[in-house]
């Protein structure tokens, strides 16, 4: 399928898989997050999932990646993602999604139970999906903090 | 080719392509860097190259990516990469390389012409290659600063 133009339905399916990643994190739903990622059954030739959270070293393997999300969910009261600049490129059975994650998250609550302050952040992500018998599944997620305007982008 | 086990020669070719990326940057050789990336002729279905330098927003398209490297080369007196934790996974005509870039670079020279100080840095990279008629070419490079030990890695 190399070089073939992506079909509209493939692009839509990849976009939905990408949105499912962020929806799972917003909902703090580890089961849903588990469904987002490639499983061993779909990845007999590879060690599987690869994940870099902003500022973190690389996490390799499905178990390590899912543990990291469990940790993040346990330490996050509130998080919301506003995705911008979403692009999808498909090459054979692999899809590359790029997007900017505009993140609104709740800071730690006060001792009196008052909600914590809302914090904003901007992360650029490259998300790699593979076509499996169960649909598109996440192979690699790499998010990194945007620290500078850099280059010639209109930031 | 989905699910097929990567052949040794494919893995070796991908590793060589990955090393060529860093060799081009070390040598400040923009022509060599140009050869590393997918070209329009090899990428009829996509906008092509995608690149995130550490802390930068996303750069999209071969022209923008190569301009960024020209800028980096013009502002870098000395840079050397020691790659560790290199892994290669191949799925069809796409290869994902992960590695840690241990970077040694020269700071700005003094006004008296004395060499600047040597600076160290650590970056985690996910590099995505595509098999083309001219061999494996870089489709996406995403490097991000490692700011924390994070997770359960032995950092």
C-alpha cells in the first residue's frame, strides 16, 4: 500500500483513535487507555508501546506505559486537552498524527477542600498508530514541552 | 508485510540511516542532512517531513525542516552525539527508532577567540523512517529534553 493516498475513512478512524487517547486521560479511565494502545497480540514482531511524556525519559513496553498513565491519573484532579493543528499522514498500515495539546489542568486542592488553581500548558505531540485487526492502535506517543517560539512558525 | 519479523539487513540499514542523521549534524553538512530526509518524490501522499527540536514547536514540510537545520548549523561551533539505548522496530515500510542523545556541544567562543565551554545535554528521540526506492529516509524526528527521572526507568 506504499504511496497510496489515504482514504477518507482511514483518516477519520485515525483521528478518532487519537481523540480516544486524550478522552481516556481526561476521564481518568485506565481501561479506556489500555484499549488505545497496541497489545502484545497485535504486535508479535515488536516490543510494543513506546511513550515519552513531556520532560520524561522514554518508557518502553505496554506495562511500563500503562503504569505511567495510572500514576498520572492518580495525581491529576482535573485535566482537559484542546487539540489544535491536528494533521494525519498514513503510510501503509502506519499513521502519523501531529498535534498541539493545549492543556488546562487543575492544581493541587487546598487543605480546606477548595479547588486548586487552573494551570495552562502547551505540548507538541507526535502520535504513531498502527492498523490492527481491532482498528488503529497507538504504537508511540511523544509529547514535549514547547519552550520557545523557535524557527519560522507563527507562534 | 504487517506482523512480519524484521530482517537483520533491514535493521542494519535503518540503524545506518539513523546514524547518518547525527553524522550530518555533527559535520554541519546540510547536503548530507538533505539526503537523510524523505523527499517530495518519495512522499506523494503526504506533506512530508515533520520535525520537533527539543523545546521547539513542530516544524512541518521538508523546506521548513531543512531551514531549521541550516540555522542550527550556523549557530553551532561544535556538537557531538553519543547515542545510547538505540532500538529499532520495523512495521511494513515504516521503522521506528528510539534513542537517547547524549550531547556534547561547544558554547559560544570568547571575544579573544578562546574556545567556549563544553556543554552537556540529554535528549530522548523518536525517529521515524520510511522505506523508499533510495533506501530508508527520515519521515519524522522528535527530540525532547529529559528534565526528570520520571516513571520507573533507572535514570
